[in-house]
């Protein structure tokens, strides 16, 4: 199966941000209503063409362009741990923690087949929460007032502290 960003973002990663849409090879969302900020998620290429080692998340301002960016490597989130272990791959093996789309006309399973997206999706959600506060704010708890101290009059302070004569 050829690289299909729409299938990846909506089915595998199963992102549920409001106003989310796949455009080209990227996913865009406006998680906060009326915000000038957009979340853009795209595949992070490795040094090899057609090989992807993670996701690149960007916060894009409508007028100022990109204002923040982070890469979430598949290796850091254990995305392909099970697949790579079964294939005998280690962190020094070719193909470790990446997926390849070398033949876009090929049929068969998706290039990212065998990935566990749980930790990566949680990281995407945490990043979006930092910028968009997509979760409701917890109610504030009552603050316990500090004990008030009464200052001693100046005459009592000097007596209480003791004078040296």
C-alpha cells in the first residue's frame, strides 16, 4: 500500500481534534476555536528518501508562520518495538524504528503496519494541550488564608528583644 496520509492520521493515529483535516502529506487542526494558531503534523524524513523516522509537529500562526516545532521520533515512543523485536532488529540495524515508502505503487499492508501508536498519540495530545488547552481547566480549589500576625508596638519590641545597658 502506498503512503496514505489521510489513512494514517485518521485511522492509525486516530486524531480527534476539532476542525482537523489532511492536506497533502500533513494533518492540520485548529484545536481552539477562533485561535490564530494551527497544529500541523507531518512525517519526519530520515536521510533516506521515502523513509520516515517520526512525526514533526508545528504550531503555525496565521500571520507569523511557524512559531514552534518539535520532532517525535518513533524510536523514542516505542512505536515499532514489537515489529523490530520480531524481525531481530536493534537500534543499530537498518530499518529500526522507521517505516519506508519506497514503492508508492505497491499493494499490500501500509508502510507503517505493525506500529503501536499509543505513546506517540499521547505525546501529540500533550503537545497540543500545551498550546491550545484542549482539556477543560480544573476548578480552582479554595485557598487557605495565611495566618495573620500582629506587629508589636515599637516600645514592646525593644523590651521584648532586650536592651543592653
